[in-house]
């Protein structure tokens, strides 16, 4: 009886691993770049806000007295870099209590399910991203052609425009900025250091990912209208510092070099934000005329 029970348990374990392996084989990231995968030294941006992402994939840690908030997780393989970066800064990976994202694409939520499982953090997302997260990207209006591109993950809280996420005295406001994805989001909050307060915008820039004319996208009939809304909304945001989903979008590597001293002022760049938004608006206008 013991041997039979043991065999049954062993068979169950083998089958479980087989199922997991089969599921993993179905997950295929459409593409990566060297900049997305390349390691980058973590650093303090301003107050209790830190950069913990890769060379180009913007991932941000906000520390509080009651645990920490992680915004974006990069690719599936980025989990090791993010964990190491958090610990290099002197914080515990296990203290991650809230997970957020700027968009439900594999290069920003690739490691989300794994980090959620390891830390037991609560995932909070724009309600329009819930379906794509649940299908691992397979229901995305553009990237669905690649099938499942990241491990499916279920949110713990659905957010709406101007909702507040609070933890340990920190209060982040979600800004619904759709177009790039149906639930693309930016975050607005204030951090403090020894000298002053800094109003920070982590912006999801409204880049266009589709080559198709807007009217041809039947899975997202509101896309043109959503982009128009987002461009208007993003013009009127007041902030001191701005960051983005990709380091290249806010010129991180010209503003900060590994080993640089703490300098939040390097990220004061209203002109850079205005130019970036204007350039994207021109691309949108051109797309509308296709």
C-alpha cells in the first residue's frame, strides 16, 4: 500500500511538472532587445523612489514604512535583475506589498505573475487591463497574433481614472491614459527627501504599436478616440519630475550615469516631456490620415 501511494504521489508530481512545462512552452515573448535585457545599476531617483529596472525597461520601487510598491516588472527573465536591484539598494524583495503596471504588455508585466507568487503582493491595475492580464496577452488588440506572451495573472483590485493607491503614507493617483493599450496608466505622486518635496509623474507615453489604420482594428473600436483623450489629458499634468515605461523615452542615460551622486534635479525636464508628447501627437495625426 505504501509503495502504491508513493507511486501515485510521484506520478502526480511528474504530471504537474509536465503540465507546467507544457504551459510554459506556450508562452512566447514576441521579441526582445539587448537594451531590454541588459542589466542596469539601481539608484535613488528622488526621496523614497528608486529605479530598479533594466537598461531600458523602466521599473520603479517606492518604499514605505509598511512595505514597498513596485511599478512594472520587465520581461519574464527580468525577475532576477529586479530582485537583485532591490536587494542591492538595501531593501527586501519580500517587502513588496503592491504591484502596479503602466501597461499590460509582456515587456512590462512579463515577471508580474512570478513576483506576485513569490512576494504575495496585491496586484492593482486599470480595469481595462484585467482581460489581457488574465489571458497572458492573448486577448490584446494587437499582440494577440503571438498568442500568450506572458504568464496570466489575476488582479486583486481594479482601478479607475483618478483612483488612489495608498500604502505607508504614500498616495499614488492612477491616470487612465488609454491607446497604447486599453488600460495604459500613468501615476502621479509626491515624494520627499531631506530638502524638499518632488511631484513625480511616471508616464505611459502614448506610442502607437499597430501598423494598421485605426478603423481596421475591430478589437479596439475606441482606439482613435482613446488616443485623442490621452493626448489632451497628458498636456495638462503638473509635475516636477517625469519618468516613463522605457528609459529611452525620458532620456535616462543622458540624465544619469551609473555611480552618479543623488541628484533629483537631473529629472526636471518639462521641455523634454513636451517635445516627446508633441512628436507622438504628430505620429498619431499621421496615423489618423491613413
